[in-house]
C-alpha cells in the first residue's frame, strides 16, 4: 500500500473554506449582560449611601487592621487544630480498635451536629462550670476521702478559666474542634481513595503501619484532601466572624461593624467587610492552587508535562520498551 | 485470627538448615469459604518454583500467605527456618507484633500483578524508599545501589520518571528492582506478566530469568508455561486449594499424570 504524500498527482487539497456556524444567542447575552453591568456601575457611582470616600478612609484604620490580624490568627490556629486533630480522628476511625472507632464516631457526631455559633457561645461561657481549670490526679478529693484524708489535692498546675476561656482561646477551640470533625471525614475519604495495593506493596517491603500512612498513603490522599480543605479554609475565614459572640473583639467583622454603628455609616462598612473577605479568600485560593499543583506530582497531566520537559532536557528517548505508555 | 491449630501441637518442627520455604498443611478461609485446604510445599535455596493453576485455585492466596499478607488458619510456613507470623514460646504460638511481621517481610521481596508502584515517587525514589526508611541505610549508598539495580533491569535512563510515564513492562521492572533493593533471600512473583501487553511480557521474563541465573530463590505464580519449562526447577499445580501434582516442570508439562492437570495444560498450551 503506497501512502501518497509525495506523489505529484495527489496534490494537497484546498483548505476548507466553509461558512462558520453563527451564534446569535451570544450577542443577545452580551447585550443583556452589558446593560445589567452598566446599571450596577451606575448604582455604585451615583448612590450616595455607598459613601465611598468614608469607606476607604475607614477600612484600613488601626483597629480594623488589628481585626484583620485577629481573624487571620484565628483562621490559622483553628485550621491547624482542625487538620491535626482531623488526621488523628480519621486514623482512629479507620483503626482496628473498636473503642477508638467508637470514640471517633461520637466526636464527629457531636461536633457536626452542634452549630458553630452555638459552640462559640458555649465555649465562651465554659467559665461558668469551673472557676479554675487544673491538671493532676483525677478524682483526687474522692480518692483522698476514701483513705480518710480531708481535702486531699494532687494538682500540678492550673489556671483561671475565666482568664483563658473567654475571648480568643474559646473562639479558637470552638472553631478548631468543630473543624476537626469535618476534616476527619475529608481525610478519611482521602485515605480510603488510595488503592489497597499501595498499602500491600509497602507492607511487602517491610514498612510499618505508621510509615505506610506517612510516606505512602497520606501523600497520595492529599490529592483528594486538598480541594475540599481549601473549601473548608474559606468557610472558616467567614466563620471567624462568629466569634464576635464569644465575645472576641479582635476580629474583622466586629471591628467593621463597630465603626459602622458608631458613625451611623452602617452600609459602607458592610461593603468594606465584603471587600475584605473577598481579598482574603482570593489569597487563600492562590495558596490552594499551588498546594494542588504540588500534590499532583507524578499523577495526571501536570506531572507528565513537567517530566516530559525534564526528559527532553536530559535528551533521553525510550531505548527500552516503547516509550511512555498510558 | 481465631486460634491457629498447630498440627500435633508440639508438631511444629524445630528450625533446621533445610529448605528456604517449607509449608505444611496450610489452610486459609475467607469467611466460610475455604480457599486453601492443606497445601504442602518445599522450595530449596536457589530454586525457582512455579505455581500453576486455574484462576481461583488459591495459588495467589498461598503466595500472599508466605509473607503474611494473609493470615493462615491452620498449618505453618517457615522461610529460612523462621516461622512466619508467629513465635513459639513454651510449646505455644504467639502472634507476632506488627513490627516483627514487618521485620520478617524485609527479607521477602514481592512483585504484584498490578505493579503497585508508588505513583507519587520517581522510579529511583520507588527503589530507594524502603532501604532508606526501613533499613535506615545511608542515602548515597542506597542511591548508587538503586541506580545500579535499575540499570540491571534495563531502566538506567528512566531514573527520574514517574510510574505514569512508564509502560507496563517498565513499571514491572521497576517493581522488581524495588523488591531487590531490600536484598531479599526470597522473591515472590504474583502473576507478574498477567497485566502486560503481550509484546511487553518478554522484557519482564528476561529480567526474571537473569535473576534465576543469579541463584535467587523464587516462587512464581504464572500462566507462562514457557517460562516454567525453561527456567523453573519445580512446578506445582494447584487446583481447588490443594496441590494436585508437582515435580520437574519439563516432565509435568510433557507428561501430566493427573486428569485436572491434563485438562488445564490442554487449555493453556
């Protein structure tokens, strides 16, 4: 069979010159959207209630910047608690020990059932239960009474509950513990998404369960874990506004609202809040992009493209076998 | 899980300088289904033993019992004189801790049908991972040995490639190098060429032949009759969870004694 690429009688045919399909719908959509955008811009510019100059003058004032820092600190610490505890709870949930499994289930059940707002207020009021929180031998008084010692106390250290459990720590615990329940489910799904054969291969090489989890399973699970964790982080950024009810005052939304109600310029400060949250979530999105790219290593197109480049740089073609498959 | 019955209780023979792998009366059930119904097997050091049998016959399950990926319900398996998965103390068997089982597995390499390479690591990292993590060897030494092993399986130019950029045959050769990096005294192959395109089978079998020539003790679950005939020192035909027939591969293949062996060979030859 001859392939007639170079035979003179079979010249290359004319490029196709067809009338392209028209898309009148697109033009209608552009017109409609154009009008709507124009109306919106008109509203932003002409409506005096926005009071832009006031907003710009006030949205970067020191107490509000302190609020931004407070919100970010709360976001970082509560997500850290959420992720670390979430891994622990997810591993417990997947363990062979039925007691650990039960505890993990109960934890997830409780913290997913109670709204974060309720948790925030509840943690803010835990000081009602105890004046001081102390660490030491449990049931020390009761044990002392059993042996006939009055007021036996075996406590190592303690602190005033009202000092610690109001404000930032209470808010951080409420958000972090609640987040751990959600993160546990995300991480469990990630771990279970990794092929069983990976664990078997690692076992066959003599790795222990901890090593397999750390080095083989979790890195692969990250691909499944990172996108919903990005979601959770953005949700958490918004939920930091709930700690105003603990109450915590070093928090973005509380500070913006305080300015608004003090100056009777409520609406501009709400717009300022919108802009601040948009800005902060955009930063988080960028972070998520890089994380996802990192954990896609070796899997899917991104990894392949990168390695193809490396392969070209080395100048190595496939000597054995038939080049890259898949 | 539930009480391992030891044949004759005190009947577990003492460690001896006998065969590399010695299995007696191995039983294994999944739920109510008994997959292995008393398998006996002896493999000498340096021997290549091929396990043949129809799918579902229990040959892969038996292979997985040898490195304790599956817990057996009765009988015993020794590798190089060491009882697998259990310790004998005062005439009683004690289940090994996870760490002890892991330590036993270091000396037993395993190659899987579906390769099971770590997709997030390059070919080189796949090979270096276990020696670095499990044997805690020096990085430079491990790297050199891994590169040499990959060179040996014909992948000296693919060190930096991820598994997804390698063909099936190349992946399986990386998997063999990965197992060899742990310096095993025994290699288990679970249908190593069954997931490969026909044109890629040869390159994997060549590596295995090379390994056999080097004197590695190998147990190979396979459908490659040609490989069994050419490289195998012994052939064990398993069906329905029992050893139906065993012996010299060339004799068994040329002149099977048992009816089931005959029908099986007639189908695959």
